[in-house]
C-alpha cells in the first residue's frame, strides 16, 4: 500500500486520532479546497458541483481574493484600531 | 464629529477593499492557473462526490475534472510544504478515476494531475501522475479488507520517518513491539 498498513489497522481498532498539527493542516486543506472550488466556479459557473459549506464560504468571500497575507495583517490592524 | 470621520473613513476603506477584491479576482485566477489547465479542456466537475457499489464499494470526491472531448482528466489538490508526490496521492486519484468511470460511464485518462499548493505562499505546482489500473485498485481494496479482518499481518512503512508524526506510536509499539521510531 502507499502508506503505513499498521496505521490502517490501528485506526480501525482504536478509532480515528488526529494530532493538533494534523488537525491544523486539515483545516488549511479545507480552506484551500474551498478556495479551489470558488476559483473553479468563477471560471466555469456551469461546472457540476455539490456546492460547499456555507460557513467556510462566508469566511472565504473575504479571504479568497487577498493577494498577500500582508493584506490580511493590514485589515486586522484597521479593525483593531477602529475598536 | 470624531465618530463621523471614522464612519466616513470606514466607508472609504470598505469601498477600496471592494475594488481591490473585484480586481484581484481575475488577477488571482490568472496567477493561479496552471499550464496543463489550458489544454485539459472544459471544466465539468468541481468538488463533486461520486459513489459506486460495483466492482467495489467506493465513495470519492473529485476536486476538478476536465473534459477534452475524448476523456476526462482528474485533478486533485493537496496542501503541503514539500513539492513531492506520495503513493497515497496516486491511490486517491486512481480511486477517483475508478468511481468517476463507473458512475458516469465516461472514459477517464490514465494520467491525472496533483496540484501541490504551498500552505503559506499558496503557490501551486501541477504534477503529472500515472494512475493505477482498475485491477490494482481492486487488489488494494481486497488487501485493505484482509488487513482490517486481521487475516494479514500489516507491513511496516517503507520509510520510518513517517513514524515521527504518527498519532498511533504508542499503540504501534504495544501491538507490534519493534520498529517504531521514537
């Protein structure tokens, strides 16, 4: 197999276990997929899709089009300053 | 007075952000598009789930599928630091190929693409992957079932570097004893 067979069995016996670092990576993956989907639908709106998670979409409508993380930092600074 | 200025400033910032956002949409798309996408054909599926019960029970979600008229080309997105394909990527894409072929009845190319996205810079690279045949996938599914039924002894990983990040190190050591890296 392409991965550890022992892990496959242990996962089956002991249930799924996710380390904090892996959970964070999964979260990043979900966001990246959401962004990927939005790009797809922006380019080809007629593409057949299951759609996406509404909450992630709300978050992404804001995040997806940012060109740089610097932009996000600036926004955070503005929001904090406004408070 | 001060509140009024702040409100006007906030409105100006909002308008500026909207303009940047509208402009960066197409710019971002152009920057992110990969060379193979230009000749892969028309995008037909995006984040679409397919399931089959024959020849094996399988559910797979396709990130993107392009149709060039002759067959579908599958694209899988992965977020990772290393620009390296793993065998699990190829198995995943091959499983998608099997499911899409049986669920839609359409031909799927033997070559797929794995798009590796850097987590922080979000720079993407497309990697071509030769997919496994249907027979290979059925063999894998049977082997997995035998492993879960404990009719087969599970093989250790090819590289023990992956043990360092494994969540099951303790269980592995207590079940299989040796060969787990601490």
